[in-house]
C-alpha cells in the first residue's frame, strides 16, 4: 500500500472514531464539545509541515487567534457601547487581526499567520453556535477541538510511520 493511501486510511479511521466520540460525549462538564474545529486543527498540522515545529507553531497561532478573539470580544461586550453600524466592532476586529499578523515578525513561534486567522475564525464560528455562552466558555470550547485536531493529525501520521517504516539506505562501501 502506498503511504498516501495508508495516511488517507489512518486519517479517515481516526476522523470517524473522533466524530462518534465527540457526538456521543456532547460536553466536558459545562463546556460543549464542538466537532468541526478539530478538522481545522488537523489541517493546520499538515499545512505547517506535518512535523513537531509546525505543530508547535500551529498551536501557538491557533491559540493566539482564539484567545485574542475571546479577550477583545469580551471587552467589547463589557463596554456595552451603542454600535448600530458595527464601527467599534470593526475596530475591535482590527485589534485582533493586527497582532496575529504583526507577531510573525517578532518570533518564529508566530510565523504561521494563517493559523492565527483560522483560530480567530473558529472562535467566531463556535461563538455563533453558542450565542448565550460567555467568551471564556467559547474560548475553551474552541481550543479543545483545535488542540485535539493537532494531536489527531500527528497520531494519523505516526500510525503510518509504525505501519510503514522508512527503509534505511544501505551503507555504501568505502
């Protein structure tokens, strides 16, 4: 079997098992267990190189997008401003988007800018699914599946490595 087919099989099996698990568990205490951000985290792992460095950078930027979104939307809601044209909200989105991008010039940990925007998008998507939840609950409910997706992606690749180990090149006689 080619490695691509083995990886596709590994991903499909894990994705199916994970879907069954998440939909049957439903929540972790008061935190709803949301399925779809798992696949965003999973994709980020492969987009960023399918290795430990990419996983680390993906987790950092996914988390940055999620946490900044939760923090600034909490602040926006706490201010209870009249904003019928969403101008102030637009400014808050600017405040979220700018550091996601600008931090990439500060340190390689934040080099995965698209993952930061994926994290922010996931936060807003989960927020739309949980309209009465606090920003903290939305943040946690977003981070859990994103982190799970990164781990499942790593696991899917690890399984292929175990089942189809790389053959060592024969030593060349000197």
